[in-house]
C-alpha cells in the first residue's frame, strides 16, 4: 500500500475534526468564551504541522478490527491534544528549553511562558472533555478507554517518564532506567492509541493482546528513532536544532548503546511488532506500514 497517501488521507480527516474543535472563527481566532491569547496559543501548537501518528494509529487499529464510522474521532483528536500539550510543556525553559517546534517558534516564544503553560493545560483538559462529551457506544468501554488514556498520560505514563528523563540528565544511568523513560515518556501514549482503537472497534481479548504487544514495540521503537535523529538528523527536516540530548547528557539509547546498536534494536522491535500482526488479515496492513514508517522517518 501507499503509506504516504494513507497518512495524508487520515491526517486530513484528523485535521478537519480538530478544526471542528478549535475553529478559526474570526480575526483573533477566539471562540466565544475563550480568552483570545489562550485560544490562539492552543491553535498555534495544534496546527503547527504534526504528522498525527497517534490519532492515525488509533484509527488504523479501530478499522483493522472492523470498526466503522467516525466514533473513533473524538478519541483520535483527544490523543493528539494530549500529545500537543506535552510538546508545549517540553519546550518550556524549565524543561527542554527549545525555541522551535516543527520549524515554527515554540508556543512560549510567541505567547510567553505563562500562556504556554496554560495552553498545554487547556489542551489536556479539552481532550478529556471531548472524549467524554462526544462518545458513542457502550459507556463501560468508553469509561475504560478514558481511564487508560488518563493513566498513559499521567504519572503512570508520560508525566512519570518525563520526570525520570529530567532527573537522569547528567547522570550515569543503567539500561532499565533508559527503558523506563522511553516506554513511559513516549511509548505509553502510543500504546494507548493502539489499544483505544481495538477496544472501541470491538476487538476481542486475543486481538487486544496481540495489538498491545505490537503497540509496545512500536512505541519504544519510535522513541529510539527520535534519539537517533537528535544525534544525526537534519535540523531543517526536524524543524528544531539537533544535538540537544548530547549537550544535556540525557539518558538515551545512543548514549548508552551507540547509534548502530540503537538502530538495530529499533529495526528488531519493528519487525517483531509486524510479526505479531501476521495472523490477521489485510486489514492490518496500514498498521504494519506505519511501523515501517516509524523506522525510516527523517523527522
């Protein structure tokens, strides 16, 4: 299949749904009841050109298990809002202190640190508002999905991994610590994206188990590739400066294992993840191709 075309088509669907949540309604872009600066800050980051990998993974998993219609979209949009909030906060001076994101000035560089913090807060809470307001189907399943996404986003997932990442800077850390950082900071939300699609699409327990192991591998591979790109990627493609991990002495796969071993492990994770989907039909091809895309991407 043409994965580039597939990603572009699904991205358009996600972008249209996100526009419905944050329409650019007037000259200031301020929806009634929202402070203009906050609204513009959220839009600035949400529509800065992201690939929408997490929402597309949720859609691909949803459709792979036979899910029909657009009931996945509130969750796909919610996942992207949570991801975007994390990027806004990551870029702040107190954390990664990055001036650019996807080739554009970071949120706090345009709107100031205070609005940047609050824009992240706004997107995080808007995500859960959206997922619980526009949900369809079995309410027990919806509650279970929202609970899982909350855990993947919070102290048991992304936030916990981010703290471990910060506290490991400049220190000699062991492999389990690096593994913890990667599987929580990045992997948790990617895994939740896959599982959300399976649960909402009606996949059975055996299917969920296989897709879970796939999501775990792809989530870890994604962060390993991020680590590699930070070392040898091109700034013009990444949309931000490279080499920051080395400068800050972050705990990464390349710093612990070297570039070639990191690349080998990422490829191994990708292949083993794809193998887990082999028992399923052609409906899983998009997920397999997304896994391959994760490994060969340049940004």
